[in-house]
């Protein structure tokens, strides 16, 4: 009991020393708590962005894409397939009559070539635990009124006149004509042909024409052509038709634990659970003011917005998500896919699985976690890399500095208590008792510093979270912007910059670590001072004045 009373009196009597040492230990502990907490939060945010495949339960992604050279690099069969996948219908007459309102969606694969889903039979079950298929398409939406354009022109109304002077027939010429006609009729009767028949009339006419003088073959005639107006509908042309581009993805709903989106990424509403349902990307929903239970038309069919999603597969996001089979039917791409998400049997086989898959799918692009991480840059990556690089060095420096400061303060305090320690030893205190007393004092100082340090550390975390520090990460991503021609040119990826708000989590183990640093540092510093005090001889100590 005496030791505790003496401990209390000593701490209160030397309150300035108590406060100084406690604050020093508290600051050291708080810095340790803050640094490790921020580092851990940065690592969590970085992992979310740098490994988007893990966010959707996969390790490897397979797709077929057109490179920077565009369709020129493709063989004839693939080029034909590529052009067919990206054909835009321009004949508006198929959508109604001129003057009718129309709405139409063209589904294009862009630079991501489709392939038959039967190709998945190649997958080796020894390497791949599970997989999900997907179809990501660019949609060119057109709506407006089918125009009517008429071409009109007029013909006719021209006067045509031919003038030629003709002398009358002489008696001899008239007699010759009559004789020719009579002879022709006689010849016909001799042959048994009726001169009044069609054949007979023609023969008589030809005989008469044969003896008509040449001058009668000239004539004078005047006539006016008939006026006519011709009108022709030359078909619909582009006028004020509105065009919009966005992306839509087909999700394999039979695999809820792996896919382009997962049920736990739904932030409002729910995951697919029925027919004619659609899930909307949160950014697109905000842009178009779409809400759950709302209606959305796509490909001439109406869908119900069942949920709003924040997709985590940053490298292949879409604006709209449908069940895979629904999108295949809607786009006329039955049994066609253009992305495979694969889950390897274990984390050690990811690289091996990537190589094997590349061999099974010649010409396909095989992407794993390290590939996607290499596509990410920005302040988030810089901050995380900087923290990871210096966290160990900084923590060691802080611990050593705090230990040195506390040790110096404790030793200085012991030096000031030389006479007091000499008196205690003179009245019978052993070296062990002196060491125990000083260690008790420093332990209490360490506990007090730990409590204050935890308070400081929590305050720093709260302040950081209240400021809402935002870090950016730039990722190569498929985008609905940029136009079709960029996709044809092989540049289907634009830089997508996503903001990640730094949320520093409170981890009780980290708080205990910070407290432990303060307590252990104080005990070690007290041990050095206690060792020095225990070596004092009473007669030498009593000769010194405090």
C-alpha cells in the first residue's frame, strides 16, 4: 500500500514531468495509430481498384478484341464477321411510313469480337474452378420522325411542226394506183385469200404504197405533246433524328458469385429475379434520372428497372445490364458472347491458367489481376505506394525518437531525485525496491500516455474522414462515349477516372498496437533510469542536493 501511495504522491508532485512524458508517449502512439490506419485504408482502396477482377469473383478475363490496326489485321472470315457485328441499319423505311415516329437500337460489338459460347467447352476443369460468360455491346439508339421527300418534274406541252410542199397526183399516177390495188385483189382471190381479211388488206396496202410517188412520202404535220407531271417519293433521309450511344452487357445470372456484376454490388433495388428486368449503372441512372421500378425501352421492348448497381469491374463497365439470354435474343446474337470471366482452382495457378487459356483461345486477349493493376494510375496509386514504401521507416523513426525523449526525461527526473533515492536506500530500501518503484511510475506514465494517444489517434481518424479526402485512379476502361469510329479504329478503350474517397477505418488491434508502443517505450525508458538509480550508494546520494 505504501508503494502505491508513494507512487500517487510522486506523480502528482511532479505533475509537469508526468504531463510531459505522457504527452510525448501519446503523440508517438497517435502517430503510429494514424500511419498504420491510413496505410491499411489506402491498401484496401488500392486493392479494390488495382484488382477489379477479384471484385467480381474472378482471376482471369478472356476477350477477343481488334487491335490498333483495326479490321486490316483480321483474316477475311473474321473481318466479315466483324463488319456484320457492327452493321448499322440505315433504311428507315423498314420502321414505318414517312411521317411516322420511330425508335430503333443498333447493337454493335465494337472492337470486342463475339464468339460462339460452345468455345467454353475448351476450358480445362483442372485449372478453372468456375466461369461465367458475358456479352458487352455498344448501342446506337436512334429516334425521330421518318421524313418524306418528294421529287417533282413536268414534261410535255411542246409544239412540234413539220412543213413540206406536196404536188397533187396526176391522172396517170391515180390510174396506176387503182390498177395496182385491183391487181393485188385479183391475185389474192386467185390464191383463195379474202382481200378484206387482215392478210388481204395488208397485201392491197403494200401494193398501193409501192406505186405511190415519192413526193407523197413527204408530209406536213403539227401536234402538241401532252403535259404530264411526275412525282416520286425518293425515300427517307437523315433529318432531325436523334442519336445516342451507350453500352449494354449481358450477365450470366446462373452464376451469382461470378460475373460482370454481383448481387452485393446492387446499391438500390435488387438483383435479377424475373423476366423483362434491367439493372442500371448508378452513374447512368443519375445522368438519365432513372429509378427502380421505372420503365426503360431497349430494342423495341420495355423493361422494368429492377436495381441500381455500382459495378466493380472497372475495365469493362456498361451502362445497362440484362440477363445474358435476353440480350442475345434482343441483339440477334444467339449463343454469342465476347467475354469470359474465369476463377482459377487456387491463387497459385493464376499465371499458369492464363497461359493455358491463351493457348486454348488463339488470338484472344487474356487478362489477369497483374495486367489490370498495370493499367491503373493516379493519386490513389501514388499515395498507396508512398505509404507502403515509408510506413516501416517512419514508424521506426517515431518509436526510436519517442523512446529517446522519454528515456532522457526519465533519466533527468532520476538525476533530480538523487537525494530522495539515497534516503530511501538509507532507511532500508533494496535495489529491487527502487527499480520496482521507478518501473511502476513509468508504467503508469505509459498507461496514461497510451490512453491519451488512443484519443489523439481517434481524433486524427475522425478529422481525416470528415475532410473526405478523395483520391483518383485512372483505369483503361470500355466507355460508351467516343463514337463508333474510334471502336472501328481499334481504340475502344478510353481513360476512365474514378474517385475513391479515403475512409480510414478504426481497427482495435491498431489502437492496441499504438497503446503498446507507448507503454513498452515508457517501461524500457524507466528500466534504464531504474538501473542507474539502483547503482547509487546511499552515502554518495546524500551528499547531493536536489
